[in-house]
């Protein structure tokens, strides 16, 4: 083992991004005047810190590479489709019929996992998959739409029966739809699609199923997520016009909004060190002390891992989760788009009691060293040294971080043949 001597990182062969800033905070008064947001918002949901605002996501990841998209590999740029088409004044994604059926099956599995009745789930899927007709743009178009309403209704009914036979194979095919639902719809009333959507007027879901209605109303309806999709392969070749006007528009089975997920160390660093993030729980902002207590309760040894994270961030490294390589962190220069990770970091507590976050045997340490070497990185042990007089009561406050000391050691494999070759060269 040798004391850590940081080496030059290996730059990626192809870089597709431009480096913006190390942190998502204004660096001058002029930038502060132009900054749209001074404090970003995140929510603590099921012990996870999530950022939902697209503008906040772009700044937090683009300036410092904090977090990870839950639907993407790294940068939160997931999109339901690469092709989009205008419908009723808004852009909607274009997907294949097979893809839409896959989304319906996922929605079905989700509802069944919540304990809903299978028949109610089948009815919800039928309701979601009904075609949506475009609203009339003029009085003449409205009259023509009225004259052709009965024909389209028969076609829509035929499509609905087909969907019902697919998702409700044991249901009577002579089933009669109940009275129109009078409940509210998640579709905006100001939207021209609100009046023309079959979801808003009639449905095979009975009024006596409030659970089904509440679950359906939780379908996508946010401003940042598309509510509708254009499904290819559902058009009627007998009718003229575009594919949209032929009934290819469907409701999205569930929201596919991209969300930025922050690790606990990243979230606390943004709150405690930079002061640019506010974490809310049940619509209530949490103080630094409350956040510290919650994170320590969720993650054992959080004070040690955060001390290491804070230390490396202060030295211009970008620490990212390293579970893939059996480590706590991977250290990047500037960010993952620009350089390969240089070090795999394992965080260890050093206490007078001898407690350790991750007890190592020689075999496990040799295996971890071998894995790290195989991916062209170096293994670094980061020891967080606790003073002997630091009590557990002091650790309940983030002020205890000032009393912790960081020491690094790099572990390298000794290969006898390579050592002999180096001596021969000398």
C-alpha cells in the first residue's frame, strides 16, 4: 500500500458534450442576475431523493453531473419516441402498436400488483385504449363530424369489443356499457381534446368502482409528460386523410416523465455545502438537521460516506456510485462524459472501537483489487478517522463533520515478472 498520488485521468476518445460548470450555482453577480432559479427543489419519496422539474434537472445534471435519470443510463434525456407529430396544437410521440401493447401490459401488471380485481383492470385497459378523435376546427367540420358520428361510433364500438375480447377473454361479449361517468377527468378542460376523448364521456368502468377511477385518474396528466400517443398500425385504410385523423391517437397507459434521482450524499452536498437545493417531504421543506437525521437512519455509516464525498468534491473530482465495481464511489475528472473513472474508492471508518463499515479479508481484498485492475482503474482506500472523544450524540449533528479526518491509500498489485522487467531496464 502507498499513499495516494493522484495520476492524470484518461480522456475519452470521443466527447459529445461541452463542459459548463463544476457546480449548479452562479459564480458571479452577473450570473446570479441571469440565473432563473437560486434554489432547486427535490422530494423525499420512499427514502429516495427525486427532482421532477425539467429545468432543475437540466441544471443539476449539466453543471456538476449530480444524479442520474431513472429512465436513462446516465443523462436524464429519456424520450418515449424519436418521432413526434402535432395533434390538436401539441406534439405527441409516435410509437408502434407492439410498443403500445407492451405499455398496456405493464399497466395491467402494475394494477394487479396493487390488489385490484382482474375484471376492473381489464375494463380500465379497454377504457385507456379507446381511440381519441380530433376536435372539429370549424362549424362545417363540426357538422360533418356530427353526420359521420354514427359510423365512427360503430367503428369505435367494434374496436372496443376487440380490445375487450383481448383483455377480458372470459367476459360476455354482449356486455352493455353503463351510463356515462360523471366524475372529473384528468384531461384539462381547456384542451380541445377534453370534449372529444372517449375517456371523458362513456366508459365500461362502472360508477361503483371508485378505486378503478382513482387509479385511472392517476394516469399521465402533468405538463411535462405527454398524455397521448400516436399508435402506428391502427389506421383505417378505407378513410382518407392523415393517420392521426383515422383514429391512431390513444391515451398513454401511465406517465413516462423522466425524473432525476440523487444519491443521499449528492442531495446533502447540494443542501449543506452549496445551499442550492431544498428537499421536501409531504410538501414540507426539511431543515439540514432533519435531513441529516433521516439520511443517517436510512443509510448506516452515512456520515463516513458523506465525508468522503464532500472531500472529493472539494478536490474537483466527480464521485459517482461504484456498486458496479464493488466500491462506494468512482472518481471522474470533470464528469463521466469527458474522462474514464480513475479510481474505485472504498470508504472505511477508523474508530477507537475498531468498528468497520466493510470488513475485508485478504481474499476479498485481492478479488476487489483484481477487478479494479481489469477495468483499468486503481483501488483507493479512503479512511475516515474519528477522534477518540467523538461521542454518538455529536454524530446526530452535521457539525461533527468538522472533526473527521480523511486519509487515502492506493492499493496496487505486485506482479513479480513485471518487477523483474523493470529492474532489468534499470
